[in-house]
């Protein structure tokens, strides 16, 4: 059932076998996976079934380190959690992501890859991804990426590993929010979801087990849950925040004997690291933008092969190729009339059924096939077929398309063919930062309306991060030159302490309750159980020891599925 | 030319220059060696070995002046104080037999050797970054050599 904690009388004490704190993707996955378990599950979610600014205010906090998104909106506090604004981008971790890197301290997951991999198929279903995997060969067409088959291979003809294009997939917009599991949760016989129940503290009563979970509501009432086992699943910032705020056993916080809670905060930093000037300005880059293929949205990224990363002691870097069209094409495709046409197309039914877009495609089809001399009543200026023939057959002449055919026709030509003359290609790097104790979540002196200290995010990168990115970009630049693709100019500084102004993250909050084999190096063990509090488990990306090349949601869902197996044994 | 590049120097090497460099170092683009046999024979008795080799190497470039901007920046950003001899010797490290071998090698062999070094450097990431441009070490050295040689010739005149 789903109930509202605002209805729970002040001072009530509830008992449960398993208390899941947080109704985001990790908590919901866990609850769903325990559907037929022979024990009671109680989920405490601070929000309701929709966005509420009063509840969301508890997410506000300070940004003290590198510039970051406002914490007020960096994650969401209602059922479904941050999947309610998730971009839906998915890629699993690789074996190399989990491997220790000799030159980078605190790397390596204490988990065999198979332990994660066996849960990915179900995780893929739960996040709403359709059929297919991440193998580039499943998705690409030979004429639409930067590198040839041979160049893309792990071992091309001369034996030298070169670049790879990796595929990243995107969940359809209407499938992304885990709020869609509301009815499944409501119908689950062993589950109670308490909405509007903000957990304020985990209390041990002086021993090494959590005895009470204290919660508060917007109406000011407070109640207590007495659990056998607690799973903390409130996200990469709030998992640490709640442990740090739970001080009845230790003023440093719960499960924080080695001062690791909140430490090693990881993001996937990104900024424009280089520009590529292609030798052929007409290269198709369709693979490197979001596009649909066999019912899925996919996008290609450039990356170094695993063996190069290992040989050079690098962490993962992936590059998004963002073509910058030649000026006339840029003006045409961003013209007001094109934006108006797009808006109109959306208004009349969108890409799939919109008559306008269909018409535009039909007209452009005519432009390309030059089978019709004129289109009576066409909304676009349509040039003579003989001119069009020249345009599509000769690339230099095609550069004149904006002048000859007008802005809308140019935009549709680009959309349909995936081609336009490129001035240069921005290479936006997203990289795996090294675990760094100075990068951390700590507590503010200010408290939220429930009395919990607000979070302070002090995100930091290291000189090692900069050096590894620089070396990766050197290698990628050299390989693109060697492949005859073009020349690469790095656009950030190797020396100095400042990071580029466009540095940002991916709303990926990881590492603050890291998983480790030894209590010295982490907060939870490979089973996600606290090293110090035996009835406390942590779910979510806060347990990731490193950020890897994957995206967090798919992997945190896989880990939650694995945790469900563990808890069945634990609570049986 | 070292891999050290000072921070926050505004980019000054245009992409036209760098793209020209890319074409200049392919095997097919390398032009027949500068001057005829009699010129080489004359140079052989009047010039130091390194300078003769420099002239041979730069003569392989279809348009050495196109690399001058890159060469000037390569020299300006290098850690030491490179001169013509030191750059030639650095290039010769890759050749069995050193500078003398570069001086004696038939033009075709020299072109093939340089193209192979260029390709290997790009494959292995033996590059320098000049005004942000990722450049094979050999490419930067040849560009520097083109500048040093022109400077030397102007000085002699």
C-alpha cells in the first residue's frame, strides 16, 4: 500500500523487517525485487507523488568547491527520485572500470565483474531500455561515423590499437521516471510506502545496530520506525548527509570510524577539451548525435581502447563530437523560421505523426530526387531540378543550398541526410575522476525544516585528473590525425589550477559511501553492508568506488537487484 | 623541441597551417629532394654535416614556408635553446647510423623513413602540443628546422 505519513499520529512507533529509506530508483528497484519475500518492507519517501517545493527545499545546500549545479535541483525529492528529471542515458560498466589501476590510488571495485554483469539484463528492463545491447556493430551504418571499420577495430591491420566509437543508449522520455512503478508498489502485498516521511536520523541507542529510524513530516509530526535492517537509498549526496547527521554513537557520524563518509565524492566532469578540424568538411556525424535506430535512441562517443588506457595508466575519457556547421548553414538551421516550423510540427503532433514534418520530408525528398519540376503551393522556395541535381551531386555546390533553397529546406536537408558542411567539431570530454578524499559532502551549520543539517558539496579535481585527461587527448588527437580524419587542437590548459569555465558534471553523485574490501578504504563491504553497522546497507551510486565509463543509473539498479538477493538471505 | 607548453598562451598557429602540415608529411606528398646532384655535391664540400642534413630534410617539404608559423611557436615553447644542429641530431636519433645516415640515404629511403617515423609517433602518441595543436614530434622538429634554416641562410647572406 501507499499511505501518507502526514496521517501518522505524532509519536507513533512502527515496526518492520526492512526499512528502505528513499523512494528513488535504488529503493524502488529493491522493493520491487522483494515482492514475494517472506518479510515486511517499509519504504520511507520524503516527498509525495509529485514535485512539491516545500519538500524539495530540504535538498538545498551549499556548493563550496568547484562550481556545480544548485543543490536545490541537483536531485529530486518525490517518489521516483531523480529519475523524474533523468536524461535516460544508459551504458553499463566494463570489466576495466572495475579493475584497480596501479597508478591511481583507491581504484578498483571489490567485486568480480560477473557479479554485476548478471544483473544488467534485468536492470535494463527496469530502466525501460528496449532490445539490443551496446555493441557498436549492432547499431552503426558504415558511412556515418568518423572512423572506418578497420580504424574502429581493436586491432586493425597493422596491429596498433586505435580509437573506438562506443554506443550509449537513451531510455524514451515517457519511460524514464520510476514513478511509473507507483501502481506496482501500491499492489505489492508485503510493502508499505510512507510518503512525506523525511528521515532525520538513524539511531543506534549506543550499540552497533540501528534500533530506530526517526522521521518527520511537513505537518510537524514525528514518528519512529523500528527495523531489523535498514537500507539507505537516498542518493549520492543524501546518503552521506544522513549518516553524518546520525551522531548518537559517534559525533563524526554513523559508520564513519575511518572518516570516509562523504569523502571521495565523484562526478563525471565534462567540458569542451578540444576541437577537431576535419579534412573532409562533409563527413557525416549522425552517429555522434542522438538518433533513432530500430526503435532505440543511440549516440556514439569516441574513446580510447581499454588496452591503451591500461598501458598508459589512464582512466576513462569519452568524447562527444558536436559538429559546428559552416556559418551559412548554422544561420539557416538556427533561423527563426526553422524554429517556428519545429514548434508548429510539435504542435500538430510531433515527429511521428506531424503532418508538417511529413510534408517537409516529402518536399525534401523531392528536392533530393529532383523528380518534380515544381511543387504547387509548396510552403518553401523550391529551386529547379537541374540546380538541385548539381547541389546534391557536388559537395562544393551543395554548400550553396542555404542561398538557393532557403532556411527550412536546408534544415530539413540536414535532418534527412545527416550532412552539412562542418567548420569544426567540438570535442566535449567526459572523464572518470580519481577518488580524492578532499572531494566531499559535509554538513552545513544550517538545518532544513526537519532539523537535518543541510549538505555542503565540496567537489574537487586533482592535477592527476588534468594530466590524465591531457594525455588522453594527446593520444586521441594523434590517432585522429593518423586516421586522416583531421587535426585536433586542445582548448584547455595543461598547467595551472583553474578548470575551464564550462566545466560541469552529469548530475552523477557517486563515491560518498564507497564500497571496499577493507574498512580502511570504504564505508560498505562488497555486499553493500556497512563495515561498522551490521544491519545497515547502502544502495545507490554512493557505493561506487570509481565513476567508470558507464552511467550510474543502470549500474545502481543492477546493484540494488544484487542487494535484494543478499537481503532475502539476511532476513529469511 | 620538448613537450612543455607554457600555460595560457593565446593560440597563434592557424588551422590552415596545421592542416598544411598534415599533408606535408605523407609519403606521397614529399617532393623530390631539393636541388640536383651537383647542388648536393657543392653543398657537401662547403657546409657542416648537420646543416646539409637540415637542408635535405626541409627540402622534402613541399612548402616549408607554410610551416614557419608552427616552427616559430615550436621553438618559442621549447624548454631549451634548440639550434639547427641539436634539432637535426634529435631527428637523427630515429635513424640507424644517425646524422651521417640521413645525409647519405637516397631520397626515396629518406622519405620513407620520415613517413614511417611520423606514422609511428602518431600511433604511439609521441607528440608535442603547440598552441593546442596535437603535432607529431617529427612534424614540429621539421617545422622548427625550416625556421632555423631560413634564419641561418639569411644570416649568411
